[in-house]
C-alpha cells in the first residue's frame, strides 16, 4: 500500500477518533487499519496518535500531518474530478449529511434520479438531526433546515418551506373552539429544539401584517419533527411544523390546520459545505440538482 492510501486511512482515523470507527467507514478490519497506521508512522519516523483503550488522540506531529494530508487528498480528489470533467463524466463519492425527516421523504427519489443521470457517482448519506461538524467528519455537503448557526460554512439556499400550525381533532374538541389567536395562549405545545427563538412562544403574522407572539406551555421538546407531529396527533398539544412533515396527517384528518390565514413562517432549506474542502464538480452538480429539484416544496 502506498503513502496516499496510508494517508487516507490516517485521516479517517483522525475523523473517527478511533481505529474501530475508521475501520467501519473504510469497510476494513480494525487490525488492517491499525497495521497501516503503524506503517505510516514507521515511514515518517514519528508517532502520529496516542492510543488508549477506547480512542486515539493526535500528537502534535499528528495534527500537523493531518492538515497537510487533508489538503493533499483534496488536491488529488480535485485532479481526478477535473480529469473526469474533461471526459464529460462526473465520477467519485459524495459524503452527504441530511436531516432525518426530510431525508426519508425526499432524498430517495432525488438521489435515484441524480445517480441514474451520473452512474459513476456514489453517495454516502448520514441522515440524522444532530448538528454534524462537516469538516471534522469529512462530509462534502449537507442539507440543513432552519437558520445557519455556523457562520464559517458556505451555503446556498435551496428552498423556502411554509410552516403550518396544527392540532388533533380531540385536542381541538378539548381546548377549542379557537376563534382568535389569543385562544391559543398557554396551550400545551410540541416544540422543535433545532429552531431559533424561545421555546415558550410561537410566532405568527396575521393577514393584516401584525406580528404576534403566542405564549405556550412546552410539554415535549425534540429535534425531530416527525416525533413531535406524532405526539400532536395523539392529542398532546399544538405543533408548528414544516408542511411536508404534517401534510399527510392533515389530508387524512389526523391533524387539523389552525388559523390558515396566518403566516407561521418559512423554514429555509440550505445546502452547506465547509470552506476548507474543495467543492468538486460532482458536489457542485448535486447542489445545482437539489436547487432545481426542491425549488418549490410547498403543497400543490
């Protein structure tokens, strides 16, 4: 195995903070990954990591080498991508992160279409609602819903998704009828923890353009919209949700939209990537594809 391969394995070890995690990502035996690390350290004549039972940590030499290794591997990737462009073919792997609820609903059809059009591209997808450190974990790209908290990331807005307010018929029967926004004050609510603002309020804009802050009683907070919608269906509270999450429940009558004439806000879908990673032609192509595919996610 050459130095570039050893370098690539070392980068995965650093990102996974351990031999086992790197082995899983590389689909190799942990013993093979450990052996390649030893070969690289022997080649360089220095220790790159300090090993413990559960994880590894980089030495000073390891941190210096990691910075060079990531740049070199990115340059190699860029060179391969540029050559692929010369033959008018996009090729290689894209490491993509996406929020769970959105990913399960929208990514299968989109990625299937993109991969059929670009058969030499493969995609590794992490679907999770946790906030991933893209650069540290080696992702080329992420789809994120909501405000961009990490200002160091590069971003492109893909779509604006309307939010709806809804509750179950049983909940409305128990706490309603709701004639005016003030009737919602103090009601139990499902709150998404990945948003901005206080958990004790839900914001709305009336059809006359007046901003309203509605105080509520959070009874469940979560970073997953499907989970919150399911609890709302069971009558535990009102929920403000991206329309794509609760559209089916509304259509089926499991949830009822409240105050449809109010604007409950728009939720931004963005493609983001770390500025420290080269944006390859295949990644740019996927970003442009998402922008076209998801240009209008509002219900028809």
